[in-house]
C-alpha cells in the first residue's frame, strides 16, 4: 500500500466498489480498503434488487444470480395473499443475488480499472488538517500506517464510523433502526420464483418478514422489526423462530446473520471538507423495504464522478463537493427516499385490521405497474375513511 493517493475509499461493498471504479476510470490513483478479510462476507442483506435497476450498472451474470423472479406476493395478517406478476410488479420483482460473488465482481472491476484494493485493512481515524479530512490512519494486517488522500469517500456501511470520526452526526434514532435477523435455509417448501412479504403485528411489528428464494428449496428467510418493539421475548429472532417453526419445521439453517438497517432520513449533509459519504453510511436505504443495493451503487458512482471532478480541479472543499449532495437528493432516487419515508411513517401505525382492509383493496387494484405512489393513490380512492389520515401523505406524493 502506498502512503498517498488521490482518493481513498473506505468500505468494499457496492457503494465503495462503484466509487473506486468510477474514480479509477477517470484516471486517478485510488485505494479501496475493506476491514473484513474477504469481500462480500458476512452477507447482511436479503440480496434482492430490481432487474432494470441492476442493469443500470452491470449486465446480469448467472454466476452471481441465485434466482430470477417472476412475481412478488404480499401476505396480510389474515393470510390473504396478493400476487403481483413481473408485468405489474416493476422493481419489486427482480433478481436474488449471491452477494458473496456479486460484491467480489464489483471490487474486481474496480481493481481492473486501476484501484489498489486491500482487505483486512481498517480505518481507525481520519487524518485532519485545519478541519479538513486528508486521509486516514489505517491498520492493515496488523500494521499501522498513515494514508494521505485529497479525498476520502466513506462507504463503510450502517455503522459509518469514519464519517462520525470526521465530525458528521450519523446517529440513527432507536425507533428508526430496524433490528434484523436472517437465516439461509435449505430443504424447505417455497415458490422458487416468488419473493414473499409477510405483514402483521403478530408476524413482524412495524416491519415485515421475507422469504426470498435462492434455489428450488433454499431461501433467505428473515425479518426486520422496529427497534422500539425489541425486548425480551419479542426480539426479531423470537418472531422469526416462531415463523420458521410453523412454516418450515423440517428446514435446515445453514447461515445465521444479524444486523441493523436504518430506515431514517438520509444524513442532513453527506459531504464535508475532503469527505464524501455514500451508501448505507449516508443512510440512503429505502425506508419501506430496507433495500439498499441500488441506492448504494447509485450514490457510490455519483461520489466517484463528482469526487473525480473536484480532485482534478484541485479543490475538495465542502462547497465544491456539495454538487454530489445536491445531485443525489434531486435525483429520482432521492425524491423516492423522501416520499417513502413519509409513507413508512404512516404504515407503521396501522394495526392488523387496517392492514387486512388495505390488502383487500389492493387485491382489486388493476395497475399497469406496481409503484408506491400509484398504490397509495389507489388505496385512498378505495378507503374513504382513511382520507383524513392520508391527506398530508397524498399531497406529498401527488
């Protein structure tokens, strides 16, 4: 590892990989560091992404696609099932990835573009000069060293320690941190081409439970519940274990993953002098679904583009880097995040009776494509008693 680079990327997930690849392709010296000993592990993700969203960045490859989906199903508390085939489900139907292979592919492409890549290398503090980030103190395979850089892109996940050390407030309110548990299960009866979402206070309070196929009898079976609902006897794993005992009593658990997913608004500002923040570290996970792969790649690529421009211009001040913050917020992705945050704030208040009513309405909705905005507008039309509750929401997404 050299002691000086144009751009240092902290984190080897999709955001970091796209940032590093983009900056290296622009001709800059780039170093990507990942604290874990291997890219792509552990997999703290349900691994789903919409087909068209993925194709914006990379052509699908069967080596890292576990399932090619044809439909999505929503299961209400009373057991009613709404099935959406891929002609209507839009980005809710797509691929289930093998993140262990997919993430490595992204990092390999960053390396092929010219980035230096180092695993088992942890950033332990930013190098600060006159209030600006100028690199990082790292420990690589047990050896401490300083790595200076004109720009650091923090893509270090939901923990986002680097941005916090650099002075940004990255705190996630307890009620907006989902407590998540996922089992990779095999020898279970599933629909291998359907993603299933289970709703209900008794199933997953203020969240949902998912079954995402990864083969004929293999699936990611996981749950996310609000941190407010997590206590002895009602933790995420308790709900998941009860579901598994009822639905997959003969299944075998071959992986067990736990973690948190932020469903808060994005960071108030994702840049500082010499610093950009991307992906989960920037809090750009979708507040409704908890999905973050596309948003991570989107912000990572944009950080690489704007960061490269600023490095070339010789100025990586906060003012110069604000082009990145403003651009992603003004994008379709940024607007969707804000809208879905408002939708999420409404839906987490619903009891099972209202969820069942909504499911009944949804079953009769004929939409050309399943979109959150269209869904809400249609639900308002079919549930007049909810109009007052949803009026502010309707105005915000119209």
